[in-house]
C-alpha cells in the first residue's frame, strides 16, 4: 500500500471502526447496567411478595374470620401493618393485598409504600388487579413489567394461602432510568460527528494533494528539451518543500545542460578541426605521391630518348587518373545525398549490382529471395553496394568468393557483404570507417567512408558484422529502411 490516498483511507477506516467499537461498548455497558438494575428490582419485588405471603400465613394461623374482610377494620389495619413490615427493607417499593370474590369487584384490604406513594389508581390499578387475578387463578406467583423510557415498573403478585378466599398479595418496584443515559447518547453523537469530521478532513486532504500532484505532473509532462520547468508553490508546507527541491534541481540541471552544450560544441569543433586535419593530411599525402611520381617521370622523359618519353607519359597519365579518382571520391563525400524512395524489387537491384562487378578472378554470388519488393532509393543503394563490393573484391585473393546475402524484416532491409579475404587487422577496426584509413598501400581509404555516408543518407547504417581473421573473411552489414510496397 504505497498510495497516500489508500493510507489516509485506511486511517479513516480504523478511526471509524474504533468509534463504532467504543460506541458499541458504551451502549452495552449502559444496557448491562440497566438490566442489572432491573434484575435487582425484580428480585426485590419477588422477595417482598414472599415476605408478604409468609407474614400473612403466620398472621392467619388459627384465625377464623367473623365477618367479611373488607368490613373488618381491625383486620385491614393489621394487614396494612403486615405489608409495611414486609416492604421495610425495599426502598422505593409499594405493595398491598387484594381480595377477589367470585362475581364481585376486587377489594383492596391493605396498602403500604416505602416511597410515600399514594395507592395506585387508573391504568396502574388495572394492571395490579389484572396481575392479582391471574395469580389467583393460577395459584402461582405472577410477574409483569410496564413503564416508559424514563421509568419502569416491576410488578409481582402471589396468592396468599389462608382462611380468607381469593386473597392475593402484590409488590410494585419502580426503577428510574440510569443517570447519564442522555450524556451517553450525546457522547456517542459527538464521537460520530468527530469521525465524520475526520472523514471529511481526510477526503479534503486527499483531493487537495491529488490536485496539487496532478498539477505538478502536468507541468513536468509539458516540459521540453529535457529540462525541469519552474513549478509554482502549492501552499502545502510539506509539498512545497518537494517543489522547492525540484525547482533547485531543475535550475542545476539547466545549468548543467548549458555547460554540457558548451562542452559538446567545443568537442564538436575540436573533432571537426581534427577531422579536417586528417582529411587535409590524407589529401596532401594522396596528391603528393602522384605528383612526385609524375615529376620523376617527367625528368626521365626530358633526359631520355623517344621510348623513355612515351613510357614516362603513360606513367604520368596513370597518376593523373589516380588523382582524378581521388577527386571524384572526395566530391562524392561532399555531395548532398537526398533519397528518393520508389517501389523496387530489391532482388533485381542486387543481381544488377553483382552483374556489374562479376569477374573471373573472384566468384560473386547473390543469396536473396526470388522477389524482394520494397520501397527505397535504388540509386543510393547501388552506390552503397558498389563501394562495399569494390572493397571486398580488393581484399579477396584469386579464387576467393564474395557473397551478397539479403533479408527483409520489420520494414528493414539487411544486406551482408561477405568476402573470403584475410579479415580486418585489429589496429584498423576502431577507425575503419574514417576517411583515408586503409590497409593497402595503393588505397585511398575513402571507399568505406563513402559507403557509410550513403547508408546514413538513406536513414540506415553500415557496420562491421564480422572482423574475420584466422581463415575467415570480413562481413559488412548494410541496414536501411525498406517498407513494403
């Protein structure tokens, strides 16, 4: 999880889970406290009812009523004292004794309260009477619960055995809501509000940071020239430190680029001067040798007879031809080479080049598909291959072999020119394609340089695929773009 958004969401989820757990635990604690209080009240009511039953049984032992209980004031007074005594250890309770005769309204024989409450009336009285009747019918204690959110009433009724028929004792215990319930609800509400505020804050933080990061990404993506553009501050302290570091790095990178460009310009100028020096030295060397030879021949012609003069003129003409070839090669290197692609059959071009260079001394063969259609400049390709085949023929001994292998893949034409000569000496391999670098005394060293220039003019390249040596010849590889027709 490497995303800031995911981490902040995890923090919010943990906070929400913690709040839910705390709220649940507080609610459970409150509920358990309320349930425990109700359980104690129910036990107190049941205990009070049992004490009324025991006291009534003791009071009526051996007693014979002489008149109806409802009319016996002494009996009613004794029963009231009995109920008050039974409830003496139960604060906040009230109770009494009811007699239910068949077909008559229930009559209250006694009532007492430890909380100084008046005798029940209305719905509360109806509930007491109904519970007493149910207990009288079943002959067993009966319990009931009623109330509101602020207060709960626990009722317990039990039949009273004795000489009086249809007599039932009852006890009522009222339980008020535990103090602090409103505080608990307010606390849970505040906790939920804090979680929502935390969620909103984290969401706002994620959106704000995401907007700032996207703005930085857009500015960096729009940068040209490989340099970092100056980024505006976001107003976020931590993010602005990163922006300031990027701006500092961008300024240093721009300065480094400028310094690098200056050094590159100096190096390029030095290389141009060095190349110009090498070319000038090569041209001077190549021109000086023929001039020296012609001067020597001319001096011999002036001092000799007719036959010597004719021989000297032939040699001078040969040197002039050599100079002409040198000038032609130099002009070839300096001419502008603009490719003009057209649909051609590359196999036909290769066969035509091979036919122009075939000779008895060396075997020249072409290995290519029967048809190799493509789109390129056939003139530039022929000039490139002419230079390479001439170079291969010069370095191949009598009876040797020069092979042109052609293949086409991914819109690239690849032609390998392999010879069976001695290969490229190790000391020439690094400077092989530079002008006037040659391993032959009579060579100008311009053939491979011209071939490389022609290959690059077509958008391709010329490389030494195999240097040869130890019985194997050199292999030069030409690769030029050649899309299908």
